[in-house]
C-alpha cells in the first residue's frame, strides 16, 4: 500500500477542516477546471486500494434503494417487493429506503456482496470519486473520507493540484 494511505483513517479525521476548504474551492471556476482530473485520480486510487480488503462502506453506511433497485433485487431474490422491503429495508429520515442494519445483510464474511451484479445504483456509483458528486455532496464526501480510503486518497491528491 502506498505511503499516502498509511493511517488514512486517522489522517482523514484530522484533515476534515482542510477537506471542507478544498471542497469550497472546488465550487469556484478554477476548482471546476479540475473535474477533468477526477477519472484519472479515481483510477489511480483504485489501482492502490482493494475494496474487498476494506468494505467500510458496506459495514457502516447504506445505499438508498430506489424503486428500480427494489424491483431488481426483490426479483433476483424471488421475493415480492413488499416482503423484500419488510425483510431488509427501512425508511430513513429523508424518506429513502435503506438497509435495516449495518453491516449490510448482503455483505459476506469475505467482504463479497451477494447481490453485486444487481446492487443498487448508489453502490455502483460509490464513492463518487470520478464525478462532480464529490463536490456537490460535501458533507457526504467528508464523511466518506473516513469510511473509504479511495475518497481520502482522491482528496489528498486534489489538495496537491488545487491551490
């Protein structure tokens, strides 16, 4: 693992203030010019990070299950949508369906997802390090920086690019 990633959780907690400032800078015209860097930074991060070694996202937060996700997953599991919702999901404070408990019921002991091929779109897009969602959802990004080493990595690399 790269030097940048050593003790990443501790460093991320310590760097929350600088991340907030960075994300504010990213809203400026000059900051938005760096959007083109994100896909490369995303790929660079994931060349160093193996999600199966971490699974922090699946262990601590929940994706939103939108109607198409519910339809797809319940069909795959052979359950009526209402039974799937009752068995696995709850409504959060925003009115979105999320998993009832953490870690996610679909996460195996080996950190593999039992519904990976049909996972919710939130899971497919997480951790948003290759799109402008990284800046648009600043509170989520800051939280994600202590959950996902890829978010931490991309933010640290962006700090060297955006001055």
